[in-house]
C-alpha cells in the first residue's frame, strides 16, 4: 500500500461513470428486442406466456380432460383390491394425477385462475386416491391390506 491518502472524490466519480455505462432499466431499444434469442436483461421482467386464444383453449381442454378423468375414476368398474386389477387401478390414478399436474402447469403459465384451481383440485383428488390405496398396504392405516391376492381368490374391497 502507498502512504498517500485516497482521493475519494475521484474514486466516487469513477464509480458514477461505471454506473452510467450500465444499461438503463427502461424499455430496451427495438433493435435489441427483435434480435436473436439472447437471454433477457436483468433489468427487464420476463414476459408472461399468455399466448393467444388457441393457447387458452388448449389449457381449458387440458383442464376439462383432467376433470373428466377425475370424475370417471370414481366409476371404476373392476375390483381393485389386489393383484393385477390393483396395478391397473393405480395406473389409472397416476394418469389422473399427471393430468392434474399437466393442466396446472399450463394454467399457471397462462394466468388462468379458475382453470388453475380446478387443475389443482384434480391433482389433489389423484393424490388422495393414491394415498387411499397405498397407505393401508404400507402400514400407515388401521386396517392392513395386501398387494397380492390370496391363493383362494379376490380379496374383498
């Protein structure tokens, strides 16, 4: 270090010049906006992916599919207590859960509040149905159930 005192005015002036060279937080020039696919600047908020009318329609289509699957799973026509039928039922429940997740992501990106609420309800319904089947088989319920069927036939639900 040198023994000379620091010139704070000069150092602060250098800092002010460096700040002045930074890009402004205002709207970017048209040339930069229409340029290639570079990363957005730090001063500018990211654009919301609202899309057009087709994007909103496809989001509602996903939500409708999820709701239809969530309602339809309640009418499962086969015994699902054990064995292969249980595996198929758990597969159908996973489809309901995935449909709820898929539609919730889409509705979140499109900023559709009602659609997002419905898709979260579908997701919650799928998780509840899965918990109802899995937890008694893993020891977290009063009544224990088995994954495989007994040798005599199908277990009662």
